[in-house]
C-alpha cells in the first residue's frame, strides 16, 4: 500500500496518506487563485486513507455554501478543500517528495487570470467537467 506524507510550511499541520491519490488537476477558479496567489494543483484520497499526524495550526474557512477550505493559522499555508464527502482534497504542493503524480488537466479555465497562458496539451475544462471545444 502506498504511503505519502505532507505538511504545511511550518509543520503545524502534518498528515499521512495510505491509499492511492487521484491524478491531480490544476484549478484556475477565482477562489483557488485568491487563496494561493496562483492556480492550485490538487489531488484527493479516500477519507479513510487520510490521517492527521499534527493539526494544531488547522483552521477552516467556509468559502461557499457547500465547501470549506483548510489552512494553517500559524504560517498561512493553504492545503485543504472539503465538501464533507468521502474524499479529502488537498494541495499537491503540501506533499513530501517524491509524489509520483502528474497534472492531468486544467479546470475552471474560464476564470483563469489574464497574467499567464496555458500552452500545454493537457485537457482544459471551462468548469469542473465541462470540456472546452
């Protein structure tokens, strides 16, 4: 069974993954861009395969009617997106290397800021799963 670890910048949030992580997407939605300062590459794992090793810095912000975002109150690292479902969604950048992951698509490209271009050949979606023609 694969095992990965991750943390925030200061270590006040540490976690362990014991299952297979989903292929990550690069999210360009306005909330991810504002929270991280750029697009966010995120993945997910079954909640039963995720465990906090340290969570003293963890704070939650209700960012919409259906989800909240978790960050470290000590160093400001944005890590989690949680809709209360069976999966834990988190930033790939919070994982210790190597991850073995590769971004597979761009989502919410209709909200992408104008200061960068998407010039790779990965699939691009207007929202989460609406393909761009």
